[in-house]
């Protein structure tokens, strides 16, 4: 591929979602969602419980079917296996590895290099190089031979992300990686993710309920509650009052609202 072709290919966004609607258990969870994520972006996906955040990620990964709309991954509506290998998924419970499983950090990261063509032992020099690079990027070199169960919560999160990095994933989707880790580990993890975008040219879409943390770390924030209510720069994210307006939530202390609500309830009672 020529340099001009490489340049043109680099302009294709990892993700383009157009008018996506998804039902789950007969209920509309996502409606007319439009979202484009460009290479190298760190996008924070926030919103209330049940707002559709995890549903969106699972639909992007092809694990849920959508009712209407289109999803393009690197310009492909029907991505090949080589395109799908560019995606790395870290679920909310990925770091909850049972204590009875004896697995070192290095062994866990090595699992990220396995595919149907290289399942036989021993690991190749290329696989070992991928593992070394991923461990280095995650800052886990001092603990690479330590059992996973002996790590802190933040270190375990780094380890499962390193496993994805070892797979050569370019677009990393994370579901609530900040849950269960302390403040210092949270800050270190967010800095690590930011470095992945700037220094390793990775693209990140991350779900979190911690709006304050996401606002400090991400390049862009998306607020999702069935529809996208906000999509823009993290430092321009709405304050609580504006966010309530975007969500259609009215103050219960507003006397007019209280009166209207009372009338509506009376009308419902008459029916």
C-alpha cells in the first residue's frame, strides 16, 4: 500500500453509527443514535443506569442485533475478521479473576496473542514481543511474574487492558474500568488511557458513571439516555441544571410544575 493510500485509510473513522435503534426484551433502548469516533480519540460515554450505554457497546461488537440503522467499523458495514481483530473489548467484570486461578500477569497478557492460527506452544518471538510491548505500555514490568490475585484493583485493570493491547487492537472499548479502584489508581489508569491515545495511537470508547473523572480525562463526552443528549468537548459538558434540562427532568420545587403534575394525576384518577 502506497503512502497516499495509507494516509487515506488513516482518515477512515474506527466507528460510525447512523440512526441506530435497538430493542431489548421488547423495549426500545436506543433510538436514532448517531455517533462517529475518529482515530486517536478518547471518548467517555456517560448516562444513567438503563440509558443504553452497554447496549450500544454490545451492538457495536455484534453481540446484539439492531432494529434499524447502520454501524461501520473502519468503513465496513460487514467487517471482515481482520477488521474485527482491530477491536478490543474489556467488560466490566474482566478484572474479577477468581483467586483460585493461578495466573501471572505475563501469562494473562500472553492470552491476548492467541488466535486460531497460533494455538500451539511455544509462543513465537513475535508473540513474546507483543507481550513485552503491552506490559511495558501498561507499566506492569515490575510485576509481570506476579500472580494476578496479588495485584491491586488498578493493576488488575491494567493487566486486562494489556491483554487487549497484546492482541494488537487499535480501537479499545471499556465498560466501567474505574469501578472498585482507589483514587490514586483511578488517576493513574486515566493517565495511562490518555497516553495510549497520544503515544500509541489507540482509540478509546469508555463507559463510566464517574462523570467528574471522565471530564478530567477524556477528549470528548457523550451523554446517552436512549438518545444522545450531548456530544461534545469534555470541558464544555453541561452542569447539573443544564443536564437535567437535556434529560427533560424538571425541578419538583417549581410550584408551576407541582400544580401541573397534580392536575395530571387528578385527570388520570378520573379515567
